[in-house]
């Protein structure tokens, strides 16, 4: 932790440090952790920002930005009762240059009579699990909860061909490869990004991936197909696939969808299941409409697989310390 970061931590209410640290366990693409927290001088409120320039520059429509910040915000909301607080959220959704001012949150002591969200008890168990899943179906209760949160549930086979197309196009795309290269971390001690063990990538596949990094992309159709088979193989090892929908691509809809996505993943953990994101077919502009048609949704914003597994994740991703995610305070 730098001296300047340590100085910023002095502006955080000491009673909020545990809660804000827990909120930083929220998920983000490539484990980039792009949220920034600006303390306000009232000692109760915080601005939540996203630094687009430094963290995910290849997100031209800000979809990942608002989904990530929605997930971060909902993690904070669900963790708050575990620390004796209620988090009151006011969306802001304003851009200034490369900064997105997404929301303001005010932390107030939770009343003893307040009803605690059932998902608050499960939020600490939410994580990504990239192991193979059993074919045990989801419970009717979990199916109903996920559908109520805006998820379309399908058999993974229904999305196999569109996932294959998206994966092949991605490995041929220098921007996709460059983004992966930027966030790949050879050391498990790195505070952000992803490593081979975290992504369940074998030593052979790791060397192949590094070769692609050096080349910048895959030009050979055969090699594109070969690399896509790994994505397809993992996706098919599950009984259920989910596609989360939004009303449109406006900041408000995407931010709200990010909050629903986090609740969906927490509900999955609460029911004893696991999940693993596979949004590559939505990231690719050519295949996103095909996902929408297959899933019967208007605007797909996230895709993932769901199932049960007795195997814990091989690695739990690291996080930056809270002090490194802070911005200078404001009135």
C-alpha cells in the first residue's frame, strides 16, 4: 500500500472499513476491480465511480462498466446488514471524460426491526466455479427465482453453435487477444487479473495461449476452431445455461441488470449450486442477436452456466486492498 493510499484510508469511517472491504469481493470482468470509492465528508456517504480509461478500455458501449458497478453496488447492499448497516443507493449515472459517476450510497445503522434480505446470508459464499458440473437439474424454487430476476434458462446445447461462432471470432480478433493479454497474470500473488489456475487452464493450453499473445490473434480457421473447443467443452458440462436480459442498453437499465445479475449468482450459491460466466457470445456483436433469438429476450447482457459440483474452486481470485480503490474525499 502506498503512502498516498494509506492517507486516503484515513477519510473512511473506521466503522465502514469491514463492509467496504467485503464489497470489494464483488465480481468484475477479468477481475479488473474497476470500482473507485470516494468518501464524502459527512462520514456516512460514498460516491461509487468506474474508471473506464485505466481498466476496461475495450468496452465501447459501457455494458461491462454498468454491469460491474451494478454488481458491486448490490454486493455492498447485501453485505450491509452483516455489518449492522443499511445501504441506501441513489443512482447518478453521469460520465465526465473517462470517469463514470455511477451511484451514491449512504450507510445508516440498521434498525433492529428491519427485515434482512435472505440473500445477505449467502453473499459471502458467492464465487465463480469453473469445474465440471453434475447433470442434476435446478430445483423448481431456484428456477422460479432466477426467472423472476430476468434470466432465461435453457439447455446449454441450445447455445452451442452460437458459442462456437463467437469463440472463433474472438480468437481471430486482435482486440480480444490484447485484452486477455493485458489482464493475464503469471503469478497467483497478483492482486488483480486472472491466472491459468484461476481459469482452469492446463500447462499445455497456457503455452498455446501465450503463443497467441505473441502473434496477436489466430489467423488459421483450424486454430480458431481448436481454441473454441475448450470453451464449448466447459460450457456443456452443466445442466442449465442462463441468459440475463435488460430492457435496453441505457445506463439505468444496465446498472439495474448488474444488480440483478449479482442477486442471481448469490441465489445460486444460496441454493447450493455454482455458476460460471460465458458472455463471449454477447460480447461479439455478430452473435449477440442470435443469443437474443435463442433465449427469447430483447437485450441479452450476460450469459453463464449453472450446476452442482462437489469440487471447490481451485483458486479464489485476489483483491486489491480497500485503500487502493479509494478516491480523494469530497463534500
